[in-house]
């Protein structure tokens, strides 16, 4: 009789787990559909509900000096392996209850997965469908002329050269380290930009470096926004001049702007206008990489070489070292990671996938025309 009631309770628990998992999945799908198809819903959520999540969950995990999400991922993988082994052992040893143990295992997987999907939807997924930052800032992406692209390149070269003289390079003229309070400086830069754009104002947690940054190199990843802990994380082993831009890029995701091109642009504005020499150097030099990549196909070898000749020796060394660094990580794993990222971005409504990063140049050109060239 006791075994009967124990089995009955077990079946009831399994049934409850399936119901909870199904309800959470329906909730996540429903919210995603609302964000995709109901005008104003994603914008309302990103500006009204999501900031509360950042100021609570983000603030809580921000108390830890390390990237909590990184270690939760490691523990999660270990726990998943242990659960699989435990389930297999139970199923093999208990022939009479194999079906029950199998169902319990499936229910556990579905429950955990549904919770993760729901958290992702609330802390990230909905934000992909909010109004773009370009619309709020008055900037638009439009077709530009080769001359306008050249003007932007010249402007960025001048800025990179100017700040290259102000930062302290090592013997190889490569910026290898900066201020100890880099994360705090980036937060200040974002807060300063928030005074200009209301949608960027408010609380920012400190960004955190990833301990296993070497793994990120093989996937060609500079930074990660962790939606499960609401943390902005960055690759600590990547070329240092890219770090301030990366940190501000990830921090922009904590304001609900998930488009990669716009996150790059927000980071560029924050670093460029920060008043901090290292951040300014990062803005101009990192942006120059994107601009030069766009300029070469339309300019040709001779014109490109002429422009490149104006770049200072330190900035040239920086760009060369950056290329050499990433050449070491051209592996099949990197190709797979890029393909996965491309598919992920397309699933989130960015039809160009990883090519959406290229619209960063479009936004810079528009900003240059409207706010720099006219002044």
C-alpha cells in the first residue's frame, strides 16, 4: 500500500512538472509573439519593466566581484552530466520503474529548460523588438557616398592619431593595459551619455571580465551579455584597445538595446565623448577598423593606401597586432561559433545576421554628417 501511494505521488509530481513546463513555454512564446506583432509592447516592456530587472537582479549579481554567470554555467554543465548519469543508473537498475524514472528525467529537463527560456525571454528576447536607438536619437541608416565614407575615415584617423599620442604604449607601441578602474570609467561614460539620451540613463552594474577568456578567443567573442544574471562580461585576453568599446557595448544591452550595430554605435558615442583618453582612443581606433573594412572595397588599393599612410605608426602597429592576434584563432570552432551567432541574430529579427554589425558604419556616417561636419 505504501509503495502504491509513493508511486501515485511520484506520478502526480511528474504530471505537475510537465504542466509547469508547458505553462512557462506558452508564456514565453506568447510574450515573444506580443513583442513581434503588437506595436509598442516591446518598447513599453523595455522602458518600464526591464529597468526594474536590471536594478534588482543586475544589482544583486553585481555585488559579486566575478562573473557569476560564467561559474553558474560551469556548475550547470557539471550538474547536467551528473543528472544524466544518475538517471541512466536508476533506469538500468530499476527495471520495474524504468518508465517512471525516464518520465521523471524528461520532466526535470523540461522544467529546467522552460525556466531558462522564460528568463531569457524576460531579460533579453523581448528587447530585440523594441524601437531602435537610431530612431530615438534622430539618426537613420541610409545609403552613403564613397566621399562620405572617406570623410568618416579621415575623421577617425585624426582622432585615433590624436589619442595615440596621449595614451602610454609599451615598447612595441601597443596599448596593453590602462587604468585599473576601466569598468567604472565605462559606466561613467555610459551615464554621461545617458544625460544626452534619456533611454540610456539610469543604473549600470559594473562589467566583469571572464576568467576563461581564452575560450572566448576561439569563438571570436569580445563580450557577452548574460541574460540569466543580467551581467555585462568581456574578454580579458583580447587586444586591450578594444576593451572599453566592448564593455560599453555590453552595457548598452542592459538598457534594452540588443541590436549589435546599435550597441557598437552607443559604445562608440560613450567612449568618444567620455573625456577619458583611453576610452577615446578605443572609440576612434576600434571604429576605424570597421570603417576601413567598409572603405577598401569602394576605394581600391591606391586610394586606400593613400588614406592608410596618414595613420600614425602606433595606430598601424595596433591594427597589425589586432590582425595577428585573431589570425591565431582562425579555427573550425570559430567558424561554427560565427555561424551559430549569425543564425541566432537572424532568429531575433536581425535579417542580416552578423552583417548587421556593418550598419555601425552607416550610423557613424550619419552622426558625422549631422553632428560633426556641420559644427
